[in-house]
């Protein structure tokens, strides 16, 4: 097989993957916003914070890397979640530059209420027969 054919196959796989990712994200965004007034990024941050079983929560810098947002974009997102009463912030005891985000009880409830919607959309968009061949 020639390298041009291999490159064409790789490009086609990438396009399929990118297209599937966009379809799933769009479906998740619509459903979470419509049913829970949460963006997908807000839901992802709440989910990741709810998974942590420490009183301090997670460092904002680590969260930014996990949810693929810049630190400033995540900071604005955490501002919105904080205004909604879903998250609180705390400074790091050993590094004053470190800021932690911690989910509140209200944030935990909001995430739990949105979880079935998130899972249903994933099942609908990525369910059997709908996976992307990579």
C-alpha cells in the first residue's frame, strides 16, 4: 500500500472521528442546556469535582488540563458555577498561587440530576452500531 493511500485512510479516519465527536458534543450541549441549564463544560467540571472525595476539591490548573480549557476559560466557568452556588474556591495552604474548586451539595445534586441525561445522550449517539471505527 502506498504512503498516499495510507495518508488518505488516516485523513478519512480523522474526519470521521472529528465528525462523530462534534455530533456527540452538540447533542450533549443541547440536552444538558435544555433540561438542566448546564453547558457540557459545566457538567464535566461538576462531574470531575463530584468524583473527588477530598474536602479541598481539585486544583483549577489540573481541572483545566482535564477538561481541555485554558486556565482563564476554566476560571470564568468556575465563576459562573460559583455564582450558581455549585462550587466554592479555596486557596492552597502550601502554595498561595494554587486555587482549588470544590463542589457544593447543590452542585453535587445538579450533577446527579444531569447525569441520566448525559448517559442517555451518550447511549443514543454512541450506542451499539454507532461507534466510530478508528
